[in-house]
C-alpha cells in the first residue's frame, strides 16, 4: 500500500511528507518509533539521523572542568562519551543532569545573557544513523501549532532553537527582527517545520498519524523477538469530490518496533476543576474557544463579564485578549498575588512587560470581601439586568491606588469556583469560606493540561512516580533513568520518554532527553544489540534495495 501525507502548516503552507514509496512488511520490526512530532521528537530524529556532536578543534568553554573532561577523548563524539561522568558537578536550572549538560554545551552561559559560541561541531555521519519513524497528529512542531499565534513566547528565542540551525539566523533570513529576543509561537512553529525539511528529516516523519495503542508483543516460535506493537489511525486524503476537495480518510495502521519513545507532550487534555456545571456550554477550557467566541462577536464591552480561572500565562493571555476588547473580567485564582510560586513573581519585568501588566492588575484591583455573602451580578457591568435584584450589592471595592487604571477588571485571589449555574451565575468561595456570586457571559478555565496517554494501559499511570495519580508534568511525571531516559517501570526493554512527560517543560532542556536517548541507543547499537542489530541491518538493507520500488508502509496489519 502506498501512503503520502500532506500537512497544512500553521501559516497555511503545505508540507509534503514523503513516506510514500516505503513499506514495512508484515512482521518487520522498526528500530525506533517516536510518538509525538513536537520539538522533542524533532530533536531526537536529528540525532538519530546521523548528525553527530563533537568537541570542535577551536572550541573553548567557560567551564574549564567540563572542557577538560570533554577534551580527554575529543576523538569521540558526545554520543560515545560517558554522560554521567561529564554531568558530575554541573548545576543549572533543570533538575535533569543531561539537560543541564547539553544546554551548557549548546548555549554556554546563556543564563547570564551571554552569547558564547557552542564548543560543539556537528558532523553528518550517515553510517551512524538509526532508522526511525516519527508519528504525530499534526504538522511537525507539536504544541506550537496550537498556541495563540501572535503572543510572544516566554523563553528567549535561542532557547527554543534546535541544534544546527540558529533561530535568529532563520528569522533574520525572513527579514524579521525579534522583539526582546522573543518570538511568536507562529514563528517558532514555522521554524520547527522548516527545520525538519532543512535537515532532510522528512523521510522519517509521518504526520496526520494518531497512535491509539502501544502494547508489548511477546516473541514467537518463528524467532521473532519480543517487541512493541504500535497501532493507530492515519489521516489521508481519499476520493476527490466534485469541488476539487478530497474526502479525509482514517486508515488504521499497525507496526512493530524494538524501541518506542513517548514524546507526546502534556498539552492534550485541558485540566478541569471538577465542580458542578463545568460542562455547561458557556464554560470553556481552551484559549482557542475564547478566540472563536471573540471572532463570532460574542464578547465585547457590552457583554456580561468574562470569568477567567487560573493564574498561569495562558490565563494571563486570556485576560489581555479580553481587556483589549474592553470586555469586563473577573479573574479567579487559588494563590495570593505575592505567592513566590506564581509565575509572574518569577519573570523579569523588563523582558515580559505584558505579563507584568497582568500581575499589576491582579494586585491592584482585588475584590475586597465584605462580611455578608455577595452577589456581584451588576457590579462590573452597569447595564446587565439582575436576575435576582434583592441580592444585589453595591460596586465592589478594590485595593487599587488608581482605580481607573484597569477599569472593568476585578481579581479574586485565594478563591476557587464552587459551581457554575445554568443562568450563567458562578459561585466563588474564598479561602475563609465566604461565597460570592458573579453573573458572567462566559467562563474560561485555564488551569493547565494533562497528557493524553490513553494509548497506554491505564493511561500510563503505572509508569509515573505515583501510579495512583494521573501523569502531570510538574507533580507526577513518568519516571525515567536520568542518563538514558529509559522508562523505569516499562513493561519491557526499549521504552523511553522525554519532554514534559518527564517533567521537562521547556524546549531549552528537553533537548537533553534527546541526547540521553540517542546516546543510549547508539551504545546499544555499538554493543551489538544482539538480535536487534540484525533487524536494524535488515531494515537498512530493505531501504537501500527497494528504493526504486513501492516500499514503506504501513498501515493495515
Ligand atoms: C501556552 C504555552 C506557552 C509555552 N511557552 C513556552 C516557552 O516560551 N518556552 C518553552 O520552552 N516552552 C514553552 N511551552 C512549553 C512547550 O510547549 C513545550 O516545552 C514543548 O512544546 C514540548 O515539546 P514536546 O515535543 O515534548 O511536546 P509537544 O510540543 O506537546 O508535541 C507533542 C506532539 O505529540 C502529538 N501527540 C500527542 N499524542 C499523540 C498520539 N497519540 N499520536 C500521535 N501524536 C500524538 C501532539 O499532538 C503534539 O503535536 C509553552 C506551552 C504552552 C501551552
């Protein structure tokens, strides 16, 4: 069977994935399958495609100890060196030692804002390549395609670049300047897509592919070794319609893999409050639903207030978007505005002025609880008709020194939502137990997201630190070996995880996971991989000998 994937990029450009003319014969075992085509999957694919880091002959490094350790065996690539030895004594902003090592080699001293040249040089050594497939639902770039396109990213732009292609150079080539060294998500998504084609990685990517199950497959009597079975659906254009458009088909696929890498990120399922009424149609859980409501003209200065729940950066973006429309806003969050854990208290004001503005609003325009239960049905919006006039209270007081500076905004720190009612009233409760009822037009709950690991048994819970809890990036990530990223509690050998799934939420540091995995796979390949090596050779032979024939794919077991 033949496949080809056409993926629409965020900028509307079309990227053709050349997976057609390849074939995975029944029973053939792919050496590595990477599930997820975001920055994690892309970075690992780069390292597995033969791009190999060495200490450059002209190199210097601000850390003399690390430099001298690397120089001891400068003829060896980083993938062949002892990562544990190199990591000893290194400190950085990630708790993952290999992430700190790779970051300090890719962007030395970047925490101090210095632009020290990387001591690594990348050599293309195709003989080292390990054949692999990268499966992903959408176009390469992952979560970056789903973010609001125009907001600025949180990280300095070069922290989000992948090895071998300077983000700044790429943006400069597009004749754009970076504001404060920050880029927009649309630019980052487009950079990742460009990266895949620039580094000629497309042949390993199958976009439009959703994995629905990963299970351990026992070996059989014909000598097939135990391995992983990966099944799912591939979206393809089918029959052409009269108007030139094509029917989108879902084709099932099933393949076998020696190694599986979980790189699916953690932004798939919006977290929920778990309160009554949360499924009412006016309660949203994603930024794009807000954008859609705005574009339908459902929110403006005449509408009832928007309730924003959460104090992360996406919630802040929602506040800014609604504020821009002059829509009145109630902003509810659990922490106090001075809580050091609040992201706004960790960001430098100069670099992130828009988030500083939101923090100012949260601080200066706080709801002041009175001794009586309150109903703020009319408080922010003078035109709204009260549904229960008897319970109306006067305009709420705020702590603002200049109340008019952010008119129409009211924050509720140390509050939680208790209930959403069908008449669009929301019951809020303070830490001290006092309840306030607000009338809203819509409610937007932006309190984080969970990964969707429904393709694993029990949603992958048994792989996490606490199997009784769902997997989350911060509180309960997948437990992996810190130097190989092998999943500790996997059902069999050859399962790895990386990125936010293992608690590494920033692109800057998830690259370390790619180094750890590529280095472990390379080590196993060097050590012979026994049975597996033969399969790698068979796979390579197939690729070489059948280039001219209809080859890979797939799908339908
Ligand atoms: C609003 C927001 C702002 C952010 N800002 C920054 C920032 O400024 N700097 C920074 O470093 N990080 C930032 N992040 C975090 C950043 O998104 C992640 O660090 C990064 O995208 C993780 O990369 P990943 O490849 O591991 O996962 P993702 O980028 O999430 O990609 C995983 C991909 O796997 C796909 N997938 C999931 N399940 C399956 C399946 N079953 N089958 C096939 N494919 C599947 C998903 O659709 C997705 O495309 C931000 C995140 C958000 C939500």
